[in-house]
C-alpha cells in the first residue's frame, strides 16, 4: 500500500463524513443523524497506481440517493407520552464534489464541497440539511504520512438555520503493506443558533489501527479504534467527557478498483459519556452509555454506479431514564461516482 492509497482512503472518509455534531441535552439539531455511509466507496482510484491517479481530471465527485425506515428519528424515549410517532420512512440525498489542487505522488491537497439532506415524511422536526466545505492535505516524509483536514458546515433543521460547526484534525500516519497506524488530534467547535448553553469546543485524541486482509489493499481490512475527549460547553450541564472504542471489518472483492463487485462492512462501537453537572431541576449529573451495531453491503453495477443497503441498531442507556432510547435504521441506496 502506497502512502497515496492510504491518503485517498482517508480523504474519502473525511470529505464524506457523517454528521459531526455531538448531541447536547435539548438541542433540536442533535435529534437527527445521517444514515450510515460507505465513505470509502467514494475512493474510486484506490486500486490505481499513484501515477494513474495523477493523470486523471482534478475533479471528482459522488452522488448518493437513499430510501429507508428509521424507527426513532427524534431520538426520544420509546415510552414518551407526548410523541406517539417517533419514526417513519426516510429519503436521503448527498453530494460530494472534490478538486485536487496538488496531485504529486508524495504530496496531495484537496478541497471538497458537501451537501446532505435527510427527509422524514412523518417527522418535520427531524428533516436536516448540511452544506459545507472541507479540505485535506498529506505529504510523505520518509515512512510517515503527516496530514491535516479542515471543514466548515452549516446545518438547517426543518427549514430553519440550526448550527454551524468548524472541524479540524492533525494526523501523523504510518502506513505499511500489512497494517497502518492512524493517530490524530481532532477539534470541533459548534455554535447553535438558538441554544447558547450548548455552544462549545470538543477536543479529542483518536487512534485507529488497520490490519490489511490483503497486503497493500486498504479496501479490505480490520480496524480497531479508540477516541477519548472532552466537550466544553458554555454551561457545565452541557459539558462532558467521553470514551469511544470501536471495531470495523471491511471486505471488497479482489479486483482492480472500479471492477470490484461487492463491498461488505460490519461495525460496532460503544461510547461512555459523563456530564460535568446536572441539568437544572435534576438531582444528579447524567452518565450515559451508547452502543451501536451495523452493517452495509454495496455491489458495483457499472464502473460508475453502485447499489446496496444498510442496517444499524443503536441503544442509549442512562441514569436519567427520559434520555434513554433505541433506534433501528434500514434502507437501500444508489451511488454514482465520477
């Protein structure tokens, strides 16, 4: 695996990242989440040589349309007596346009424009749109691959502006043909339009380790990860410390890039979260545990077209029962890459 193959994989993950907003206690924007995505599928040049990738057009992109069912779009307690319909059918659309500024074999700089929209037919307050710009940089230094990313995102919920997020990351990766070490420092600043108490800064240390199932092919791998950080909000009852370990296995048919047939993904993660103070009128600060288990399957129908599906189950347990919920998501999607 060349450093540039690793960079292409990581770039696809950054630019196609899911909603980065950590959920504060009462914020409407935190009540939604994007469907699971196969971000690495957007990296069509994965199996190409660095020279071949350099000869391509500097523009690339991916469009995805999805339809499915979400059992708890509002992330509310199942026995909530004020809301009788928590979930329902959902439609989604996402678009990513990338431009490669630098395309040298050992030096890359890319920028991307992102658009996501989740539409819930029965839940207007869960309809969310995200637009943003993101950039990634990486340069080979000996056996190492340092890199950086920066993104700015604007969120609209049910037609009203909801939040602005600025994210950044610094990494110092070590790729080899059989494994890759991916440490990073991640920073996220969030400003809510109508919830000043939840405005804050998240700082986290993240470590991911890849075990290649086929030497030199990061599209087929086992990943173990752990992320530890703090979210410091304007009010202490919105501030918390968290630990999030996770695991993922990703398998792709042997082949060359766009001629691969299937991409299968299975993942699981757990998050422990401890809030600094109790919310007003509560007797104790919140401690929460979240666990998620999911899978994806995508088949390449044409060199530029993929079709597949996803399913995920998430449960949240807490010492404040009104903050507990579970959620099941399932759906189909169609993606086009150019």
